[in-house]
């Protein structure tokens, strides 16, 4: 498994605030019948709060997802800040529920849809208000009028929020995140159980603003959701569930009743409706929007916070540290120190990489679609949707802690140790893509970049542009295509650049799947290791440590060697034993911690492309071939050796017959689309063979397939 950094507050990490709205997901399955459902049914594939939901057993029973707004009482909003005896300031907000206005009278008599809520303030800070800060409410209580949410703030956090609430440029907003589970109808045209999947994984460990980060390091985690479990049994370890791995499954194929075919017209029965249960987290920006409360109109809020301080803007200090320290190729990384909380430092990712699925097989999070509106393959366009995730070097952050600790003013800081938090700020994407005059660095518009969790990007290119981009993704050679930068605006300096590289050989996510069985006698661990991706991998080593409770020791691997390097084909598995180099006394389960940074992916482009291609990409495309013969090629009609019929058969299906009476025709030849996309056959070569029949009854049949790439095929070929 992968060992994360310790969390300072595990309880808060489990709060609902970890849930983030999904960006894009397409996970399909067979689904369930309606009478098997236990959650309300959504009338649309992507539920919103502007639709009515149905009870699974009774469609007439409706429910709605409420919106939230700030409550009013006696001419005041129900919001206040008060000092607490234990120290700090308690912020409380009263919210009321109401149906979306779009529902109108249809919401009358409808019940509220069951849902969980998380509430937080969001506002801009720093120069140009480019740095996002949040205040997460840690308490949510139901009351007769709706809900009341509360949080205890220190003086600096209180002052920063008070300043933001009276500053329109800070764009303050109160967000209510509503988590729901509903069922959606599966589309009728869905046929396959194993389509490509595109899921944006929100990393819950990076969403608690008030906590140190738990990082995904440069090695994959153990997959606890593998479709095929490893052969060695071991009780699964509970892990935080990634949210928003939602489903938009395929429908059951229409069923035909063949029993009546010989006696009556064929009868086509209606397929049984199938449903998929999905989870969504929908944000509602509570009124008022923006959440600006003028002190002249709402003095009651600011009067409560007047003792002991006042509103002030949040300020940041930019600190630049090299990593690795003293190395000639060291890269400089920026950290932003919050002056109001000088022990808090915000950091940026090292780079962004193509993501992999968290469920075996760990395919790249990329979907390829092709469309030809006029039916001509030459005019086809290819769309690539893919998920990018941040990669964070744990060694870099650990090294930075010592240097950042020296930047904390000991006399005034409430904490002596640095607390690292992921930065959220405005960001844009520049990417090298194929252009008319060659590769061009292009601004990518309308990309919602989440620096802590990643983003989904989409590109639409002509066929030749796609071939170049795809070749760059699997190439081992240096190329600028399909790479670029995320530029982060902090207002403190020029934009901070973060490299982006879309490479199948360097991805973010699981590669290997491990199964472990600790021994009850000798302190060893029996391990099975499987290549869980679509391409071969090469291991030049596999450092390992063993943990028991809160203690760790180095360990060694017995039963497998890495010299020469070990190569594993997709799905291949090896078994070995992990032996600790020192005793680990005490209670607890032995756990092997593998460093898989020595694993190298050997991309197989011909295997990857079919796996990430959507159903809209057919296996073949049609090319129209005109086939003809001429009397001079058939010989004298009175000659016994003259040709009376040419039967041409095309590889992959289809044939055409030529004669004196019918000397020409048009054939629709089926060609592998994958060859076209991979650039293996840009000329559209096709295979054919001919059967020549002469007047005297003799025949000549081609013993093997011939090849041609002409749009006009003249026969016979002798």
C-alpha cells in the first residue's frame, strides 16, 4: 500500500465537506429494475434541483431537492458573531429551505428529497482577490425553520471573513453543498458492459482547508475495489471512498419474441426499464448573492465582532524554495504564507498528469470519440476528453517543512510547526496542439481548473491532428505536443507555472494491485502483485517497508528478482514474500508499504486506443471503391477461354460480380478504423481476391489476398 502523511485532524477529514461536485463521469452497467430501487428516481440523466423526483414504488409521490437562503427575522438576517468563553469567535448562520422557483406550482404537495448538506463561505483574498479562501462550517443542526450552521474562528480568520463580507471585489459567497443518491434511467442505445470510463476523482483529503494535506505520492495506492480480487485472501482495509464515481450505464438490448415469426408478424416487446443509482453533490449559492453585507445596513453583524479586533484584508507573503536543494537541476517552488495565520503555507502541485481509474483495470482516464457529420471519413473530427490530476512530490514538501518553519514568527504565531495546505486560485491552461503551420502553444478556453484535484479537458481535432497528439501521448521521445502549463494567478508575482504532460508512460494513479497475507508465525507477509493496467510494465526495483501499528522498519523481498528488470504483461501476476529487517513487537496487523516509483510503464498504443474509444467510434469505416472491367480484358466472346464472370471478394466482407452485361459496380469496403486513427494506413489499403470463370468452365481463384489502395479497381488482374 501507499503510506500517506499523517493527518492532524482525522475527524474533520471525515466530514461531509470533503464532497465536491463531480466534473465528468461515464461509468456504465446493467442497472436494476425499478422494483429493486431504494432511492428516488430522477426524470433526467443529470439530476438538478429544478426537477421533481419520483418514489420508486409510486411515481405519483414526488419530492424535490430544496435550495437554501439566509433567513430573515425582525428585519435582520440570521447571522451573527459572538465571543466564546473558551476563546475564539463563534459564527452562526440560519438558513431556510425552499423549492426552486422553476418548479412553480408543481412543488405543492411534494416532499423534500433526502440529502446531506455541507456549508462553507468562499471568498477571494490577496492581491486582486485571486487566492481562494474558505470557512467551513463544522456544525449543522436542524431546527423548525431549516438549519443552523456554526463554526468557531480565531481572531485572524474572523477579521478576514468580516473584511470579505463587506468587499464586493472579494466575491464572497455562501455555498450549500447537497449530497443526494437517486436512480436514473439507462439509455436505450447502451449495449456494452465494458465501455470506456471517464471519472474525475475529487481527492477528499485535499479539501479540508483547515488541515495539513494527505498527499498522493509518486506511487500508486492499493486498489481495494478490484473487479478480480487477488488470490491471496486478506481482510480489506477500509479506505476513504472517492466521491462522484457516478454511473451513466447502458440499457438492456431490445428483446425480440421469435416464437411468432413463422405464423404472424414479428412482435417486438418493450424492454424492461433499467436504472442505475448515482450519487451527486450539487452546490447552491445561497441568497444573498454575492454575500455582501454593508456595515451601514447590517451593523448588528459587525457590532458583535467589534470587541478585540476589526475587519482586515488577508495578506500573503511569497516564499520561493529550490528542490532538490543544491542540485544543478533544482526547480524553484513558490509557497504562500498567510500573514494572518503565519504558520499556514499554501503550496502548488509539482505537475499535472493524465489520471488513471481507481477501479481495476486502471485504464487512462481518456475517452476518444469520432464524428463525421457528412459521412465522409476525410471530414471526420476526433474529440478527446481526459482527466488531469495534480502530482505532488512528498519529498519536496517534507524538505520544505524545515525551511518554512524558520519563517514562522515564534513570538506571535499560535503554532510553531508549519501547516501545509493546497492552494486554490485562478488558473488557466496553455497547451501545445497541432496547428495548420505546425505545433502551436494555444490558450485553452473555459477550463475549470481545480488546483488541488485536477480538471477535465476536451480537444476536438481533425484526424491528422489526433494522430499527432496520440503519437505524442505514447511516444518515449521528447516532444512538446500534448504538454503545456497551468498558469496560476496569485497577484503576488507573475503567474506561477505548473507543467502539464499527457503521457501514457507517466500517469497519476494505480498501476499495480497487491494482495497481502501476513504470517501468524514468522512475521513475514505473503504478497501477490498483479499488473493492473493495459500496458506492460518494467520493474527495476521495489523498495518496501513494513508497518505494524505506528512503527515501521525496512524490509526485503524474497522470491522475486529485479536484475535483470522484471517485466509484467497486462494481467500478469507474481508472488513473493516480504520479510522485515527488524522485529515489530506489539499489537496490530503487518502491512507492506511499497514504493512503486521504480515501475516504468511501457505504453502499448494499439491496446490503449480500443480501450479508451467510446461506442461512437465504430470498429470499421466504409470506403467506396469503384470496380470495373473492359471487353478487351475479357477476351473474344466466342473464344472458349474468354472470361464470362469475375467475382471479387473483399477482405472483411462484401463481394461484387462483373460480366460483359454488367462491367462495373460500386463496393462498400469495410476497413479497420483503428488503422486510420493510429496512422498505420493513411491510404486506406484494402484486401481483395478474385475468382475468374471462363466460358470453357475453368476457374482461377487467387490463393491469397491481394492489396490495393486505388479508388478505382480494374479487373481482372492476371
